C-alpha cells in the first residue's frame, strides 16, 4: 500500500499525463509519517478535529446500528472502515461547494451541515429527510449508483458559468465506477474544464461482488486517463493523505484546470447494508483482520498520541457526546409528524407537472376528510 517510489509531489500528481497511479500515503499503519513532502499544513487543533470526527462517526454508526436492530430505522449503509475516506474528502470542502453523496455518504452530508435528525428521517424514508433549505448546497443521497457523477458534472459547469469559486463534489464506489454515468460525467466535466471532484471509494466490494470482477484495470484512478483529467489513488485509511490530495484537487479545480478523479483505497468492515447480507458468506477468510491492521482510527490515534494530542479520556468523552447526539437525533426524528402522501408528492418538483399536481389534489382531498 505504501508508495513504491520516491515521495510523490502534488504538482506531479495533478497532471493529466501522469500515468503513475501508485498509492499516495502520508501515515503508515503504525501512524508514522512516511511522506513529509505531502504533509498538509494543519494546526494542532485541526489535527485533533480529524480524530474527533472519526471517533464521532464510528460511534454514530454503532448507535445507528443499534437503532436499526430495534426496528426504528429503515435503510442503513455501514460506514465503519471508511471514516478517513469520507471525512478526509469532505474536510477539504467548504459550505460553498455543492455535494452529491451516495447512500453510504451520510457522514459527509452531516459534516456539510445536514441536521442529524434528518439523516435518521432519510433512513426511515420520510420526506423531511430529503427536504433541504435553499442555501444548503447538497443533494439527498443517491441510490442509483453512479448517477451522481452526471449531476455533479452539470452542477460544476453551473458553478463555472456563475463565476463562483467553488467545486461540485461526489462519491461513488468501486461498483459504481463500472457504470456508464461515471464515464459520461467525468468526460463532460473534463471537456468543459468544470470544477468537479470525483471520488471513487474503493471499499473492495459492491455488495458481494469483489473489486477484481469490476474491471481488468489495475487501478480505478486510471479511469481518469480517457477523460483527460488527473487521477490519483490514495490510501483511503489515511485521513491526512486523503485530505491533502482532496484539498490540492479542489485548488486545482477552482483555478480553472478542470476536474480531478480520486480513488480512495479502503474497506467495508460491515455488511453492505443492514437489510440482511452476511459478508462472511462472500468475503475471504482473514480479509477483515488484514484490513483491520490498517484501521484509519488506530493509525491516527497512534500519530496523535505520539504528539501528545490525544488520550483515552478525550476519546471516551467524544464517544459519550456522540451517544447523546444520537439520542437527541432519534428523539427529534421520532417526534416529527408522520408524512402524508401529498407531502411526498410536493417534494418531487419545484413546479409539479400535470400528473403530479392531479395526484397532490387527490391525496390532499383524502387526507383532509
Ligand atoms: C444503477 C444501479 N444498479 C444497481 C443498483 C443496486 N445496487 C445497490 S448498491 C450496489 C453496489 C454498489 O457498490 P459500490 O459502488 O462499490 O458501493 P458501496 O456499496 O460498496 O459503497 C448495487 C449494485 C443500484 N442501486 N443502481
Ligand atoms: Mg464498494
């Protein structure tokens, strides 16, 4: 997983004619810095925030899983193992950026400003989980794998035409990377030099289909080549590397150079979703244990502890706060009035088409009886 060659330079990685897709890493499994050159400039406080966020979302998922098992939620896609990939990418954005998450990307949405109870409402299929204020620059999680790449290309072109200094950013998976939409989105954004950041979170699995069945290509990052845009493969269990690469990609895109593709190598420690698949039936024995050695929290905990910036006490405090936050969020979600069919229909289009309008009237009449 480590760099095979001399430490990569960011300006070389961000060239469309760079065909070296070696994995970029800053922290190794033991939390030692192996690539000083790429180390992002961060204050101690910012370094600590990364750990707080990763601990928060690991525990958030634990609480979410417990609530799901109590039958209090609907669709849930586990995030354990992907914290560095998810939080490192979103940390490089600002609220001016437009994000297009997939169904597993709830942490990015929450970091971007989604109130946590809405994440639970979304899971329950409640329309209010996908009702966002006008100034919240995000789209609800995409279920159709890869579709968000096309939307991101369009949004990025809009950003460019409006002369805004921002990017549109999206995430798909190793499975999603085989979808036609992914190529179309990257190609379009490349042709128009639209400021998009395309992330492929390669967690090894598309439900039960392993990464090696997706493509004969040795890396997913190299899919950028045909679109004429830079492609970078990064150790997705290393939050510093993920952050550094995404931040540089954002600056590159905002400077008018066009989009970047980032492949984050990570692993799905849980099942595909909490709807019933059992990874033991399709993942090779020992794979989980092997990837656990690369756990993003462990290596970063070692790194921060060595610097005197982290302690068990601090970690316990974050865990306790997360439990409280999850309790509050589910309370608020469960006290939200039940949705009506008409609410659902009204959230379909800004101006409903004729058929939808007819349905809204039909259901409103029924609901008001
Ligand atoms: C267009 C489309 N085809 C099939 C599905 C069914 N499906 C849901 S998730 C999934 C696997 C996606 O795997 P990956 O892109 O690696 O993302 P991950 O779940 O691992 O995060 C599939 C095939 C879908 N949602 N959309
Ligand atoms: Mg996957």
